[in-house]
C-alpha cells in the first residue's frame, strides 16, 4: 500500500477520552480515511485496535503508523515495544514505525511543563544509532514495512543518513502555515523522505504544557481567513490544503464526524490556486507550538536547545 495523502491523528491532547478517539477511528475508516497515526505514549492503542476491528475495514486497506516512546530506547526494548503495539492494535505488522523523539528523555502522560526525566541528556548520535539499528532489524523481520523519525532536525538527519543501512521513509514533524520549516521540508524531499505534518491546524486544544504566551494561531490569520471566507470553508481546511499541496501529509485529529469529513474532503477537492499558495507561503511566523520543554536536560538553556537552530547538534 502506498502512503495515503491524509491520516487521522489519535493524540487526545490529555482531554479527549480513549473511547472518543476510538470512535473517531471507526468514523474515519468508515468514511474513507486510510491512515491512522498512533503512538504507544497516547495510551489508547488497545482501544484503537478494537476500533479498527469493529470498523470492518480490511487490514490491507489501512496504513498504520506507530511510534517508539522515549523510555524504550534500550537495545532490547525496541522489539518489545513494537510487539506490544502490534498486540494492542491487533495486527502483525505496521506500515510505518517511527522513533518518536531522538532522545531517551521521556515524560509521564499528562505531566506539566516543569516535568523532567531524571536521566535526560542531549542527542547522542551513537546512542541513537543503537535504536536505529534495532529499528532496521524490525524491517528485516517483517514486523514493520518502513521506519522513520519524528521531531528530528536537519543536522541530526544528516548524521542519520550518513550512518544508516535503511533510510528513514518519513519524518513526522510539526508543520502548519505559521510553522512552515521550508528549508527542512525541502531537504527531506530532496532526500526522498516524506514529511508528515503534525498539529496541521495548529493544535487549538493542545495540552497546557505546550502553551506559551508567544504562541499565535493561523486560524485567525487575516490572509488565511480571507481565503477560507472566499471559499466558504473553515480555516482548518485551508491549513490542510496548504499541507497537501506542499507535499506534506497532514494528520489532523478530530472527534467530530463533520470535521472528519470536511478535513478529508479538503485534500481531495478544490485545491488552492498558485496565487493563494504564494500568499500563504509568506505568512509563516516560525511559531513552534510543541517546544518540548519536558525533554530538556540539566544544563540546557531553554527549549531552543532541542532544535539545533544554529545548524549544530546541541550538546
Ligand atoms: N510525532 C509527534 O511528536 C506528534 C506531536 C503532536 C501530535 N502528533 C500527531 O498529530 C496529530 C494531530 O495533532 P494535534 O492533535 O495536536 O493537532 P491538530 O490536528 O492540529 O488539531 C486538533 C484539533 O483541531 C480540531 N479540528 C480538527 N478539524 C477541525 C475542523 N475541520 N474545524 C475545526 N476544528 C477542527 C479538533 O477538534 P474537533 O474534535 O472538535 O474536530 C482538535 O481539537 C495528533 O493527534 C498526533 O497523532 C504527533
């Protein structure tokens, strides 16, 4: 199966219940979605597995993505983790398995912004390659069809591409009109790596730990709203069209059947004009929402250290 052009997000942002997410999976699959973005840390893979079964949609018509959580970076943990996910999702393979973050620094579910994992450390390439080599073995053994990364930066990706045996198929990353990461997206595409965009509509209901006073939302951007109004659609749909037409696979989350339908429709109908795309390319505010404060290590200045903004891997 080739990767679909839109997927369903399943992170309940600490307030949408597992049952509501499971229901959204059934609604989505029955209304034509073919891709579900899962992660063990979302704590709902069992419910999603049951929902997939209940949907009646055949396994080979669904693209399932899973993610290795940060507390499972030990050499023996990678396989253990995917086996648990396969059992919870009631399947014997994943289409794509991602390393959720390039650090072993984890946070407990529903933590607040001050939470830090005790052994948090910066990116250590040799350690990451141990994880990646285990990921490669999962492909060899047919447990997953493709492997990829998430929350990487360009310098980290360069190191990985230099040393990997199996290249990442995709990188899942924050992407929306106010956070376009144009240089990194071009780099990925030039290297044949698919950008999957999370928080594609700016995650309006994200957890408290991922909110700061500087955050701004494209949903109230005058240019984006103007385009939405001229087409009589919600600004969320313009965000999804923007992603789709920029070669990004968006994975919006929704527990509302009407939104599920309009989101799917937005990437299959009425594309933006070149003029609209050009106008949207200029509204970027470099506004990262998922800053990752909870993954910081002792001695790190602030969340910018996670993102190698000066082109070097932070130590
Ligand atoms: N790899 C990573 O580290 C990472 C990080 C964050 C997220 N993710 C993945 O990306 C997915 C999406 O990100 P996200 O959930 O944070 O944010 P998002 O998809 O940008 O936003 C979800 C919110 O938008 C609302 N919404 C969806 N469609 C809408 C529409 N057509 N009109 C109005 N409101 C709409 C939803 O509410 P309703 O229920 O009312 O529709 C929900 O509150 C996650 O669920 C997860 O699978 C991955």
